[in-house]
C-alpha cells in the first residue's frame, strides 16, 4: 500500500517562503550591525537618498569654508603679532627721541648714539616683520606670496644713509627730506613686483568673500623704514644745528605717523579676525546639525538591531526545528492498522 508524505510539501513551503525571508532579514541586519549604517549605497535609502545626498553636499561646503577660514586665521594671527612688534618698536624709539628733543641745542652724544643703535635694531626687526611668512607664504606680499616683500634687506639703510649724509656736505635739510619723500620702493629694498601684486581674498560663506590684504609697501611701512633709517644715520653737524633738528623732527614725525597708521590697520585686521571667528562658530554649529541629520538618516540603531538579530536567530532556529519535525511526518502514522 502506498503512503502519502506531507514532509516534502512542508519543507518546500518553509524553504521558499519563511526561511528565505528570515535569512534575507538576518543578512541585512548583520550587515547593518557590521557597518553601523542603514544601507550600503544611497539607492538603498529609498526616498531618503536625495535628502542624504543634499545633506552631504552641504556638509562638504561647510567643511571647505571652515578649512579656508582656519588657514587664513593662521596668517592673520601672525600678521597681528608682527604688527604688534612694529608698534612696540616704533613707540620705543619715538619715546627716546622725545627725551633728546626736549633739550634742544647740542644733543648729548651718548643719548644720540643710544637712539641710533635702537633705531638700527628696530629697522632690522621691522624689515623682518614685513617679511613674515607662514608655511612659506609671505603674509604681507599680497597674492605674490611666494616672494618676500623686501628682497634686499640692506638697501633701505644704505640708500637713506646716503641721502641723510648730504646734510653734512651742505645740502639743505628741506632737500634731504624731499629726497627721502621721493625714494622709489626698490631703493627701500622692496620686491619690484610687489606694487602690482593683487589682493588676498577667499570665500568664507555663501555669497561672502573676505579680503585680508595688507601689503608691506603700504605708506605706513615705508614711513617706518625711512624714519628709522633716517635717525639711525643722522649725525650732528655743529655748523648747521637747525638742519639737524629739522631732519631729526622729520624722522620723529615719520615714526609717529607710521605708528598711528599701523595701529589703525591692526584694528581693521582685528575686526576681520573677529568676523572669521564668528563665522567658524556659526559654520560648526550648522555642521553639527547637518551631521546629526545625516546620522539620523544613515546610521543604524545598534541596540534595536541587536534585539532584532536575537529575535530572528531564534525564529530561524525554531523554523529549522519545525522543518525537521515535518520531515518525519507521514499519513501512515495516522491511518488505522489493517
């Protein structure tokens, strides 16, 4: 007598439906736990894919803005430090010059020598500040940042000394001063391409470009260089005391004017530095929100997945147990004995 088996029917049913579905879910959850992501590719995010792509694009733009600002902040921080050095040096020499000028008449030789030495040292320091660089980029060179603003560091002292020395040979003080005023940038040692160099600009936000240009040949820097070199090389001529004091006061005026202008430019730079700091803070706050939204869309819920994984594993194990039991079933087990 033939028997009718139900085991094949049961096995086929579970294999084609329940087990396949459970394995697919199990594989998907296992991948999510392994990667920490809901999907391996954007397409698997379904309708959320477009939103995710837009958020990533926004995140990349913010990263670019923050990186650009941070790069410029390094430069402007050093610019600010150099400007502080300049004003300190100018104020120190000018204060010493005020003390000597109060006496009038024949200057004390030792005091004059001290001022000249201080001015010479300040000149060297100031030229070094104008040639400040960050990562090989000269910050006071405009967009010609690969070349130092002052390429001949000894030219200013040499050329100003020659003009001032003419006073001792009978050249009127007014002529000496006029000749100092008309000096070409190259006579002060400046790079011949500096004057034509463009501005330093960068994009800090959508529709916002900042310009942090401060070139080393601006008038305040030239005045500082001329004034320091002027007093460093001025010698007293007893046959023309009025000429000495005229040139002396011209040098003092250059230092005072330069100090005022450098301080003003430093203040302008400070405003921009504050603006950049505010922009970085704003960008970082926005980026935190954007990345949080990305995480909500893409990151897997690991605690929840762990629970699902445990449940699926239990279900799968139970399913295989049922299949094993069904394989041993036969109608003959339920037919009465003949």
